[in-house]
């Protein structure tokens, strides 16, 4: 199952109202949520917090003009699909993955990656990126590079 939805400009007001409503839902002290689905039979079924979180992300993406794709977690992705989701070329994705010993399944000569492995890989890259950015800021602060930049900018004022 893969569903792709594109936003429509005419629905922006609806997306905005729904986004504001979803932002108000929080878990209560007992772990239940106040959001429910009211069925035609008047039965009310509570939404799990995970579903509310997904709805929040979907509505905010649509509100922002982005398309949304929903895929089952056990999906197998091609290297091209992984590269597209990361916004890099396929060779760049393969190099990143191979440098980090990422698991691939081979179907013939073609590599496949489970979606859960891909998400784990992306999260690890994000943590690594955050670490290095934090280190760069720390190094710049220790070496007074921000002050040097201010002095340099005064020259051109």
C-alpha cells in the first residue's frame, strides 16, 4: 500500500483549521486522548496518540503545500527511492550507506533496503550531523571566530 496525496489550494482554510485543532490534542494523565472518531452508529472510537501525531504531520505538510506519501513500514525500497527521499543522487546514497555498513537485501543484482532500516539510517545520519555541527560551533566559540567575523564586517560598513 502506497498512497500519495497532493494538497489543493482551495482546501488551505480547512487544513489550517484542522492543524490548529490537532495541535490542541494532548495525552491526558491516564494515557488516553480526547480525540475520537464518531461513527454513523454514534459509537465513538478513540484515536491513539500515534495516529494523532501522523495526522498532525500530514495536515501540516498539506497546509504548507507539500505532497504526502504514506507507505507501510515493511516496504522494501530501491536505492533510487532512498536517494530520492534523502534528496541526494543514487551514487551518493550508496556511498553513504556502504561507508556505514548499512544492511541491504539483494534481489538478483539489485539492492533493497527495508523502510525501517532506512529510517534508522537517516536518524543515525542526523545524529552524526548534529554532533559535527555542535562541535563546529563549539570550536568557533573557543577560537573567537564569531568576534573576528564582527570585526571583519565593520570594515565593510
